[in-house]
């Protein structure tokens, strides 16, 4: 929901109050005592959902170079700077558009194999007209529709369904969510683990059960 329901009242509140008005801050803002349990839970899930939420680059104006999942190399903070001791002269908040001048990428020379691999990729990558947008990608399948059932199966893996897990009761108002145990929400027709339902908050349109 955070990335695919921009018109939602709850998303607007979360973006303004928790993410300081910028959805890309989801990848960097730390949990805090001033945030609700729900907000902190969503922030703690980012490492899990990061590979699934892709930013498709068009003009690059909203794509934060370091934190968005926009390239085939995943998190560039890890890929280009694994030791975390330098940002290679690229500002923490730099957008892709700010790093491209008249079709030429303004980036430092490569100092590692990973950096060389990335710069080689950029020679085939061009900005274009249009707004950047998010897509949902799960096991190689791209969609803007969230499948709670598929995420549930990925989270569960080979774990038997009879094994005790925590569930949540999700109301129609996304601002209210309470933890429970072995509850089957009528909205979903069957129980789902906490993390699966929180991913609905991050990405979801109406869930499908395939």
C-alpha cells in the first residue's frame, strides 16, 4: 500500500508523519519510540520486502541512487560500497537525474570490480520521458497486483501449517491492526502470518489467493 496506493489517507499519513514526506525514506528511517508499533513493524520489514519492490526508472527525478531497488545489482550501498566507508563522492540523497548531464553519467572512475561492472551497465542505461514508478516482482514475475497467498507460501517455506505462528486481525481501516493468535480474518478467509499481512500494507492492492 505504501508504494502502490498513493491516494490512501493512511499512506499519506505514514508518508508525512513517519517518512518525513518522502516515500524513499522508508529504506533509511530507523524505528523510533515516537512511532507506533505498526509503523516500527513496517520499518523493520524493509530488508525482507526490498528485493520485491522495484523502482522502474523513467526520468530518474524521484529515484534515489543509493537506496532504491532500481538496478540489477540490488542495494547499491552494499554492491558498490560494501565496507561503508565512502559514498564515492555521490551525495546520500542524489537522484539518478542529478547524476546525468546531457545524457552523460557524471560518476567517479571505477576502483573495484563491482564498480566497473556497474559503470558498464550504465553505458546501456538511459533516462527517458515519464515518471519513475514502482512494480512488484516476486520470483521473477512482475505485477502491480499483490498476492497474499504467494507471499504467505514464500514466508512459510516448508514449515507445517500446524506449527504455532502469530496472526493479525486486519480490519477494513488500515490504521487499526491488532496482534492475535490463530485468528482467521474474514477479510482474507483464512489466517495469515503477521509478516505476510504487513507486506500487504507495504505493497497491496486487494489480495489474490493464487
